[in-house]
C-alpha cells in the first residue's frame, strides 16, 4: 500500500476543473465543492450516524447486486463491501462532511458516500486515494445507481433504524407511567374538566391514561414505519431504471434487507415512488401526534405538581436541580419543560416536511435533504425526551395522599355521584349550599336526611366513585 506524506494534497478533477484535496481525506473533489457551496447549518451528515450507516448499506447492497449480475469485477466488489462494512461498524464517519441541508436533492451526500467508499476501497486494493483508474467512485461504487434512488432509500433505512429506538424509548416511558398507575391505584382524587372540579377518579387512572396514550402512539408509529420500508432502489434517475439491469432492483433490495435486517420491498411503480413523499409526510404526522400528546402529558404533570404550597400540589416531581438564581429553595419542573420544547420543535419540523413534500415538481422532489434532517432530528429528540422523562421524572413522582383525600372531601363534585339517588334538583341544591357555606357535600346530605349514613358510605366508596361499572357499584343497591 502506498502512503502519501502527511499534510500533502492530491489533485482531483470534475466537470468544473481541478482542485487540490487533502491527501488524508477520504472524500474527493465533489465533496470539497459541496462543503464550500453549503455552509448552511454547520451540521454534517455524520451528525446522523444512522444516515451514514444507511448510505454504506445501500452501496454495499448495490455492489453485491452488480456482482450477481456480472457487472462489477469481483476484486472491486470485495474492496467496496469491506469499505462499506467498516463504515457500518463506525469507521470513517468523520469524512462524511457535507452539510445535511444542501441543494441538489441529496446529490452531494451521494457523492460524499461514493468518494469515501472508493478511496477506502482503493487503499484496501493497495492504491493511493484518488487513483480512480483502479476503482472509480461513480463508475464502480455508483454503478447502476442515481442519487434519486440511493438517497431516498438510505433516508428510509436511516429513519427505520432511528424509529426502532424511538419505539423502545416510548415503551420505557409507557412502563414508567404504568408502574405509577399501579402504585397510585388506591388513591382517590378529583378529576377536572375545563380546570373545574368534575367527578372523582383515582390517581392511578390518571397515570394509566398516559400509558395507554403512549401505547396507541407506538402502534401508529409502527404503522408509519411499514410505509417507509417500500423503496425505489433501482429506479435510478426518475424511476424508469435507465442504466440499471432489469434484475438489479430485486437483487439490490434483497441484499439490502439482509444487510440491514429490515424487511424492505421494491415499490410497485418506481416512477411514482421516486417523486412521492407521502410516506415521509405520514411519518412526520405521526411524530407530530406523539409530540402533541407528550406535551399535553407534560402540561398535566406541571399543573398537578404546581405549588408546592400555593398550587394544586397533588403530586411531587423529583427535584433534579435548583430552580432559581434569586428565589431560595425554588425547584422547577425542568424535565417536563424540556419535553414540551422538544414537542414544539417536532411540530415545527412537521410543517417543514409538509412544505418540502408539497414543493416537489414532476418526477423528483429536490427538497428531500430538509425532509431527512427534520425527521431524523424529530425522532432523535423524541427518543431522548421519552427516556429523560421516564428516568429523570416519572419514576420518581410521589403522591400527596392526605392532600388529595382532603380535596375530594371538600369538592362539590361529589354531588354528581348523588344524582341517581337524590335527583338532579336536590343534588344541585346541596352543591350550591356546599359552595356557599364551605360545608361538605357529605355532611349536608346527612344533615338534610336525604340518605342514610350507610347508604351514603356505599355511594361514596372509592371503588364506586372511580369505577362505577365494576361489580362494586352493584353493592350500592344492596
């Protein structure tokens, strides 16, 4: 293997002319120009390891398919495959330097991948980087491909990999809420509608609802993931498959499925699949749904814990840091707050995806890079948010049992439970008097002789108040 001197450069050329590329760089002239052209976010594609891994997986599958079709020399295939496997194992990611948001429908990302893989493969074959007469980034690494089928396929693989972690993170949070639901199953409290006292429930029911909401959203996310497993690899430029062997799409998809462990399928109409962003829009909508419901849950946690002396103070969030530089002893609900902010970002990202998908024209959407950036960012932040909320907040929540019992006893909402037994008019009168005098509904009903103490005790038993459709409710009529 030949070795170039440190700090030196090599000369590469493209259609615009020659440029010097650092010898140590695995990328080439196309990547160099893209870095200069797109100083946009400061976030290189290497910031999304799933995307880099997916690109290497697609290139590996393409090389293997071309080998099966006798379209690529075996030694070249072996070198390309080894280079791709190294990238998939985490090597050379720092050479994927193109900004994640770029013009050209992802062409610069594809070029970056082609060049890194080609130059590493050249080294494995005993040649210098840039000595493309032995193995070329476009003629060999990109054989039978176009950015327009490679990039969306890689993005879909990356999203699937990232979504698996989000599904796991959501399950961790669901289990945390379910654990609290069991712990709080016997704690009676007042439910509220429009922030006003409504009817009794248990704190366990309140937390169980959060667990159910998460499970429902996990199911919707799994459905959305099924849609992104349909790929257009083999469609090349616009879906007609120009410059690709007729058997290439099926072979490449099969290899890619084996490499990634994802059950991918070739789209039924590659022309449609090359231009259609519907699966991305669907996924983005589900991510927004998750974000909205997570944010609502965090709103509840902040509200239920507000105080601690002058608010609802029904639950206590675990203190994780000092809350103020001026107010001694203040502790803020910082974990729910950060999840709220993630939700705001995800909702904004959904708007971006919507506009980018709508802006496609004719046979291609040129704005897939911002779609990829938005979706990968949303998934990553939601995953981190779910784990943080579970581990730094939900598992440490405690209930103020005595305070909750006192609030139930004082609430006029108990009058609702008496409707079937004393009638709406009398229940209303009791509620109004309780509100005016401060007396409890329980005491007023007994004082007016509307019910016996034993019958009232059964009606207001926690099981009957919070679970009126259980067998315990039948005991009221006994």
